[in-house]
């Protein structure tokens, strides 16, 4: 648990992010953490205003689609692509979706930071 | 008008490291830019699985050579938070001294590369000649020129003697004198102004919305510098963030240039106030819990997220580097400029790609 942290769900993620955008907060970055004991991911959204930091914590099952926040904060697209690449978090509707190939070659179907490969496997099945 | 897609990079004369931009152009004007990363991705964050939390200091230093000390400090701050360690005050001051020396050499390196980017070779050599004095200081005080490895969890592993601090101050005077001699050239010379003023403009609103950090943010009018939060010993030192308002390449150059003076001043203050005492505390326990720490690198805000699980290995380490944050703002700077200005604008964010991809 981080100081100034608030838990969000898939339903209220976008409204909470939008609220922070409207209040003039800067999105500092995103962090993904694999929760091996819960078969889930923590996705942390870090915000800043006048050097005061606050965090949103979204805990999602591994297969769950996560709405992209890049429509609100454009800069989120790089972090979301990176997390999708490395963890296989199923981000939906990223403004520019690199399709798990931001760092990796397209033929790589594993997520190097985690054993979970839902996104890449399903993309490969789709191609087939 | 017909559009052409032109690759910029990954290998390009102005790029010390590889990044690929797909530039959509109409005649000579850039319409859109799409980044392509992945040429130097090393997966360093994942090394927490096989390196213990003490060894990770050395890994974090290698995220970026140019600001290695600052990466190590941020990593140590996070780990020390998880271990509830109180770092000795002297160690915090020593960290400031080495961090600011890193800032000076990073900015001098960039100023040289930037001058080289628009063909001003003699200016490039002058900046790098001055930079050598800082490299000498680091080699003499820490045993290495770039990756100085002075930080450990719990403090620092090297101290500075009275003779060394005296010598550092003498060298700093020479550095500052040399930089002042180049001030009128870098800020007033016709070629520099022609290539940088009004080019690659990032408005104040764009800088904030697109998450710009460091000199890129401050060059667009935001007085935000993480050092203002007072981490390590910065809370005891006086400084004002350097801010410019035009948001163009010239503003970003001016911010970095003036930050050298600020960094010299901070080193002097830190040496003047350097308290006596221990330089490290003994590490007890294993990191457990979560920590989020950030520092101001030469290129901007750097954050580390630590998650410990009570073992020697961290469960997760996340590093978000300043260039990663400055890529979306870069994409906003490029549309509307001519192809010839693209290298200058790309260089103006001081891109560090090995940092970005880790």
C-alpha cells in the first residue's frame, strides 16, 4: 500500500482518471505488478500535481480486458503498450496499439516479465 | 498533397543511441511521427529475480551511464524505505555532491552533442573539453569516470577528504569560468539562434498534458523540479528551478545551460555544509512492502517502484525514466517542422534510449 493511494475497479477507472485530468493532475506513469497468488495484476496509475503524488490501484484478473486511459492522457499509450508487451495485460483501445511488439519481435508469444500469455496467445490464434 | 513515410533512425548521425521514428511528410514538412522502440531493450527490471537487493544497485547504475549515480540513489532510497533505514546525513550530502557532478557532466555532454547536431564542431569540442574536468573529479574521488558506484543501500561507500573537497571547489571554479566563456556563443550566436528559436515548440498546456519532465517541462514554463521535494540533502540547500517560457529548442537549451550554474552552486553549498559523521549504516532485515520514490535526473523526473516480499530478492522493480516520459511531448513537437529540423528537435529532449528501454 502506497501513501495517497485509492483503489479503483474496472467500472470506475476511467471516470477517476478523467476526474484527475480535469483537476489538472499530470499522469506520471503506470506500473504493473503480477500477483501470483491471486492470478491477477495490479496496475498502478501515478499522478502528480505541484509535486504531490497520488496513486490509483486497479486489481484485475489476468484475462480481464482493461480500458486504455490513452484517450484521456495520450502519454499513457507508451506505458500501456509496454505493460501489454511485458506482462500481457489485456489493454483495450490503446490509441496506438503496437500489438505486443513495442520492444519484442512480433513472433515472440510469451510475456517476458510474467508467465501469463493471454494477449499474445489470443492474437496468434486470431491470426491463424 | 502526396504524403511520404520516411524512416528517421534507428541509425542516424545525431543519435548516439537507436530510436526509430516513422515520419509522415508532405514535401519537406512533417505531418506526423510514430515512434518505434525496442533496439536496446535489456529487461533490467526483471533481474530482481536473480540479483539480490544489494546487487541491484549495480544493475540500476547501468540503466543509464550518464546519470548512473542518480539511478543508484533512487534505487537505494526506495530500498532504504522498505528496510526503514535512516541514512546518515553526511551520506546524503555526499550523494548530492556526486549527483550534481553528474548533472553538470550530463548537461555539458548534451550541449556538445547538440552543437555537433547542427554542425558547430568547435563548440562541441569546447563543451567536451570542459566536461573532462568533471570526469577527472569523478575518477579521482570515486575511482571511475562515469559509472562511479559510490552508492550502497544504507549510504555511500566512499568519503571525501578535506583536500578532495577543496580540489573539487577549485575545479568547479574552472568549469564555471569555462562555461561562462561559452555563454554568449551558445545563447547569442547567429547559427545557434537560427537553428533553435521558434523550432519544436511545446506549449505550456501541451507540456503538462503530455507528461513532459525535466528541462523539457521547465523550458515550457513549468517551475517543477523534483529536487524541490527535498530528498537526500536538497531540503537543506537553496536553489530555484530554472524556467524558460518559449517552449522551443532554444528554451530547452537555455534551461540546461543555466542548470549547470545551479548545479555548481549546489555542490558548493553541499561542501560548505558537509557535516561530519558516518557515511553508511548497517543493513538489517529484508525489504518488505511497497515504495515509490522519485528524483530529478539531468533529463527530468525518474521514478522507481519497489515491491519487497521479505526475501533477498525484490518481487518487482519498476523504473520510469525521463526520456520515456518525454517521447509523447516529442511527438507533439515534430508536426509542422521541416525535415532538416527533425534532428535538432529530437536532440532537444536529450534522448537517452538505453534508459528508456532499460
